[in-house]
C-alpha cells in the first residue's frame, strides 16, 4: 500500500511541478524578452513620466503596449501584480517531489554503495546541504565580486567553477541519477532564493518608498535585475538535470560529472544566444550566433563521444556467438531464481514499481526489451544494485533472452 500511495504522490506532485514550472519559466522568459526588446518611448508624455522603454505587441487578437519605468512610476496604481508565486510553487512542489522520490527511501535511490557507502541519514543531510551551502556561496559571490561595476564576467566565471565543483562532488558521492537531479534542485533552489531574498524584497522596498512619498533607491532594481539575469541562465541547465533521470546512458557514464558540466554549459550558451538575439534585432549588439554554435557543438561532440563503438559491438556479438556454442541454453526455470532474488522485491505481487511485475514467466515476457536494456546493457537495474545482482546473473538473463525468449 505504501508503494501505491507513493506512486500517486509522485504522479500528482510531478504533474503540479511541471505545470507551475511552465508558468515560472514562461514568465521569466517573457520578461527577459521584454527587457531586451524595449525601445525608447516615442510619446513625449511617456518620457516626462519616466518611461525608459516601450513595446508594441499583438497577441490573441489584441494589441498590447507595455512600458517600463527604470526606477519608479509617478504614482502607484490601485492594483499591482506581483510575480513570485510561480517561483515559490515550483520550489515547493519540486522539493516535495524530491522528498518522495529520493529522500523517502535513500538506500534505493540516493545511495549507491559502489560510489559511496553513506549511512542513509548522512546521505540525506549532505544532499540537503548541497541546497543550502551552494546558496550561501553563490550569494557571497554576488554580494562581494558582483557588487562592483563591470563584474559580470568575473561573477560568471566564479559561478561556473562553483557549479562544476558541486557537480563533481555530487557525482562522486551519490548515485548518478540522484546526483544529476540534486544539482538541478540545487540551482532551482538558488533561483527561488533569489526571488524570495532579493527580487521581491527589493520590489517591496520600492513600493513602500513610493507609498511614503520618499525617493526610490535604484540599487534595489539593479540587484533584482542581476539575480533575475542569473536565474534565466540557470533555467536550461536545471531543466536538463531534471529530465536526465530518464536517460541512463548519461548519468551512469564513468565520467558523468563531466557530461553534466558540459550539458549545463551548452544550455547556458544556447540561452545566451536567445537573450542577445532580441538586442541584435534592435542593433544593440552583434549577432550572437557564436553562442548558439558553441552550445550545439558541445551537444554534437557529446553525441559522438558517447556513441557505441562499432568494433566493440562486433566483438561483443562475436564473443556472444562463440559463447553460445559452448554455453548451454538456459530455460526460464533456471533464471527464475535470479528474478525472484534480485527483482521481485520491487516488482512482485506486493510491490509493483512503475507498474512492472516480474514474478512469473508471463509477466517477465511482457517486459523483455526493458529488462534487457536496464539489467543487461546499461545495468541500472536494480537501482544502485540494491539487491546485489552479480555479473554472472546478468549474463544468465542475457543468455535466456538471447536464446530462448526472443
């Protein structure tokens, strides 16, 4: 019953998380586009009121005319929309999903004894520590180095090194699948912390000053803009990290930490292309095509680097053919004890993770392709090898599927 309820919790939380994340990322992308596409106002009255940029747009059958005040408008309207619940809801549902999927049963999903033999409580504490420690380190960089004019390049380099270090540590301390998701959660938590501790508080101070008839300090807008820009560059790396748990060929690689760093760098470069593209259209900067080329080039290099070796595939096939001549063909009765001992714990009558049941030959035959891929090729199942399956037993499964089941 517990596994059944956890599946429902996972499904509903994942659904809610994706929906609110779409809302947050969508509004974030829109405002980055808006800032990059604003032009000086044509109307003299708008300029007198302090408008520094405007945009005419058409959407959904109507025309829109958003304008931006660099510091503050002449007066506040009665109704002012705040953008923060999109961020908070994304973090709350994401953390709940992380708890249900990884922290609830750390020995199954978070800890891989072959990577590092954590005590479950220690693994949970260190995983949560990633979220907290990274935020304080990142915030310190922004407060010190980032407070100086023209420091964007230095801040970017320091953040890249910090993220790379975190990725290396996570992949050497946790199961690959968990490590990737943990880095995504770490960056996403920092994004929400930026909203909660800098962007929204700064905006509240501006509103309070306007209501009190006091002059507005432009530093609040500058700091909020800095953190907002950081958030937009974190977005694509975070989305990749969150989706990566479906692709074991990446997170199970021997150099998974390097792949994670490379993919996040590619995402940031591609995001930079889209950010600068709007300014290019208005003649504010050169065409940002080098960023797109760099990001795509990294992706293509990874595709080539991770491709299966043709020679190795031929050698494996040849050796398998030779072995099949000498080795006896196994029957299901001979491999059934392997499934019973190594798989049924999570895929039996009592518990059926992902709706998969493997306690009878008929049920096993329904999932032959998945079993072959997960248990023989990528060896990601059992997760973190929690049941201690041996290479000999994997070969027995392969023997049966190759010779009897296909």
